[in-house]
C-alpha cells in the first residue's frame, strides 16, 4: 500500500472531525488522482457528522485551519431544512 501525503489543511480537517468522535475519510476525485499518481486539485471529505455538527465544529476552528476552503473571511452557507 502506498502512503499519501495529504495537505496540512486536509489532515487538520480529518483530525478535527475524528477528535470530535466522527468518522472522516478522503473520497472522490482526489482518491482517483492519487491512485493514478496525479496531483489532486481538491479534496472531498465524507463524514458521519451532520451539517449542523460540522458547522459547530468548524465554526470555532476556521482561523486555525487557515486555508482558502476554510478561510475565516469566507462565509459558510448552511442549507435550510426543507
């Protein structure tokens, strides 16, 4: 099995979810790209945390993550319940 070096922000997001007792894994095109020895353009994370739970976890850690995807200057859109 090959070991992959994920970007710091991805590792921080995975760790933060796991520290809050949620499962978190990298999925999607990034996994495909890594298997093809290509550089992923973005990373998707699947988790069993709800949107509300993720908002609560990440809302307190946005500055710590310090990435474009989780920048404190950007707004996070939370879908309204239908």
